[in-house]
């Protein structure tokens, strides 16, 4: 039986992918690496990205001895700007949460500033195509060889909060629930502020969605505020602080980034309410753009996320992307 190539670190055990797992467009796992208890890193050669990308899996009980056809519900956790796929296990207790021991948790690479989008590239398209990588290539690989089932939820922080809401809205029915922690949920409202973030690491900021005036339709086609009506059948959780010093901050600290994001989140929540779409909001007041709050909100949102995964309440009829 064929096996995939293996890359092992000096302090990590390694396990070959057997058999190789491949998406319809040829994306494939080229290496697996056990990096901790119930933690496996995949290296995927991706046509959508034109390179390899990493994905960390937090595996459920029984996963290592799974039978063909055994599947688990899936929770995608998306990282923020200027970070990577290791951030959730590095900065939170996600690997030790008992309620996640019967869920496959997927933490994919999204580029330091990939913005969970297939880049416009001034009309040329092509790599990087993060949405295609995550929702087609990676999804197919996980479902075909790693025990991922059709019941999915998604959550993320900051840029990842944008990704969670944008992905859920752009692909109705694919995710039963979506949660955003300090997420960028209305980027077009603050386009001049966000453009430099798109250009992080020397990237062309206008290659993502174009000019916010000339290509406003492309921006709107990714902006959760403008896509809000497509979230009607998704269970939603939206959390944000107001940028003032909270319980996890030094007294007197202020955070202009969180304050701006707070305004976006209030506007987004108001839009959902106007459309008659239910959403659980936790606008907790004092708090900055930092991990202690995102960890707390992960725990606060987990009951909703897991309820959607296990019961399917609030889910659109039919699952997209089969």
C-alpha cells in the first residue's frame, strides 16, 4: 500500500499517510507529523495555493484506530492576521477541552494575511486561493481519509472571525454554526484602515479584492455585512470588546483596533436584527484585541457550536459542497 512522504522534527514522532489522500484537483497530503497528544500536522501540496500549506488536526477519541467510513463532526478554528495554524494550540487550552474529544478540530494555515479569500490579482485570478484550499481541497481530503463528516461548524478570531462569517455566508448550508471573536465583519466600512493589513509582508493590498471604490462589488461579495441575509439558517455567535481596559489588561490601556472592530460588530449585529436573523451576541464592554478574551469567548460559544453540530438546530436544509 502506498504511503506519503514523512517530515519529522527532532522531538516529534512521525507517521506516514497510508494511503495518500487526494482532492479532486490533485491536492494531496505529502506528510503527516504527530506533534502532541491527539495533535497531527498535515502538509498539503495545493494547486489552489501553488505551494504547500500546513493544517493542524486535534483528533477525537478513537480516531487513530478509526474504521473506513467512521466520521466525526468537524469544528474549523481559524487564526488571525500575522499568525499561523499553530496559534490555537499555542495560545489556548483547546487541546484539553473535554467537550471536544468527540469532534475533529481543524486548524488550517491561511497565510499571515491571506484573508480567507481567493485573491483577485487584478482580474488575473490564480494563487493564492485560500477559500478553494480550505473549503474544497482540504475538506475533500479530510472527508476522504481523515474521518471528517458532513456536520461542520466554524469559528475564528480577528481575520479568522472575518473568515468564519464570510465562509459561512458565501457557502450557505456548509456550516451549521459560525462564531466570530473580535472579527472583521464589515471591512468595506473601514476600507482605508484594512488595506495596509492586506499588504502585510510586502503583498500588494489591491491584489486581494481590488480598489474599494472601483471594485466595490468584489469587496461586498466578501463582506459579512452585505452577505448577512445568507446567514439566516446558520447558528451565529458574535463577540467583541470595546477597546478599553478589561479584566485581562493593565489599567488605563486602550486599543484602537478593538474599538474600530467593535463598531463594525455592532453594525453587523444591527443588520442581522433588521433582517430578522437570530444571533447570540456577547458585546462584553471593556476588553482589548488579545488572546485572553478570545479564549474566554471560545468557551462561551462552545455550547452553541456543539449543539449545532450534534442536533442540527438552525441548519439550512441540505448541506452544500458534497
